C-alpha cells in the first residue's frame, strides 16, 4: 500500500497517520508494522526509499509512504457451534454473557469449547485481529469459573477504542461476589499492586514480581455472619484482581480453590460450588462509533442464586 502525504497531514505521527488512512489498520497495529520494518518512506520520486522503524516519526509534505501488509494468517482455532448468550450486537461490538466453566480463549489444554470458538462460529471472520489468531476479538477476559459480561470487538478500530477505554479506567466493570467471614466496613478500597507469584505460576500476588497498579472498590451488599455478599468495582483490570485482593484482606471468595482456604467444602447448603462465586454483572463503555455510553446487566447464574436463596432462608429462620 502506498500513500502520499498532503500538506495538511504534515507533522502527524507516522503510526497515527497510517492508522487513519488504511482501512482496518488500527493505530496500535500500525505501530507493530512500523517497528517490524514493514514501513518505508521516500522523500520524493528521486530519493531512495528508507525503512522507518520509529512510530513517533513526524511525516512531511510530499513524502511517499509504503506499507507492506502481511497476508492474513489462517486461523488455527476452529469455529464451533456452541450456544452463547448474546446480550447486544452491532457492526462494531458484541456483548456476551459468559457461563461459568467456559474458558475465554484457547490455550494449552483448552483448544476447543472456548468462548472464542463459539464467537467465531457466530461471527465468521468479522472479528478484530489485534490479539492474534488465538484471541480474535478478545479485548478483556474473565476467569473460567467466573460468569458474566464480556465485550468483544468485531473490527480493529473498535478493538483499539475499547482497549483505550480499559487503559484509561473508564469502562464500568462491577462484579458480585460471595466472600468468607463478616466484612465490618460498609465500603473499602483495596489499592495494592499485583504481580506474579514466584512460588506458584498459576497464582498472582500483591508481593509478586512485575508488580502493576491494581485498585478494587468494595461495597457490602448483605452480611450473613460467616459470609458477606459484596459488589466489587474494578478500577484496573489485573489477572485474578478481585480474587487476589479479597484474599489479601482475609476475605477470599467462596469456592475459590486457588486463593481460598486450603480446606473448604465442595458444596454449600447442598449446592455444588464448582469454582469461585464471582459474577461480572455490570459492563459499561462508550460505543466505538456512536460515542454513546452503553451499560449492560446480567442476572446471577443459577448456582450463585441458589446459594444466596439458601442463605436468605437461613437468615430469616434465625431471625424468627
């Protein structure tokens, strides 16, 4: 692809210029192309074409920019006809209500049956490619045993917009969780950086390596004595953030085998737990094209709701 710079575009950063001129090439993808040596510039028709690897390069009037776009990589991930609950969909974004027990994208040991496999069947090739062939469309993730709402990008422009909102902490992400023991405060903010747990590669920790800022806002919804129902609002989005933070303040999530008590029952009030009781029930963001703020909500999964019903019934009995 070749583009000639006009006087009005002179002074623009190279990555921003390419991202604005080439269809389905986002600014972040343009930066990858530049840094990978796929972009060259010729000052004029008589000049030598030179490769530019700095995305911050300021373009000049009359320059001819050549962009070598790689052939689309064939997806190794197979589309599967797996039923999924689509809460909202348009040409830019899909909001999906992921069930408990479903992995978001393929990885070692989980090549099939993932949300990506299901979304690929539903959307075909209409998914962003920024995150590669294994995670098409995926802007953010939730854990296998966490249920709830996810936004998925159908093109690279939408992906870039949603990813920028996540980076700016402007996306509304509120979870419902049942945790152990009685939280005395009505509200608290946990501001502790999270990194890798060097002793267990599956875990994250507030004292881990490669620490990154992590902020979680907690509001108590209801106390059950041995348990507390809370709303957790994410300001940042680190891996396992709510699970790590609640474990850190000595109120791990009920059913959390990775961060919870070493000895915990597999069933609670006769209901099989099957993982942590954590549900992403509220998701809000600014639409990539319209600029309109949109917010979505989903009900608790049956397992979670049954346990709350049991706790509510027990509380009523004790009060009587």
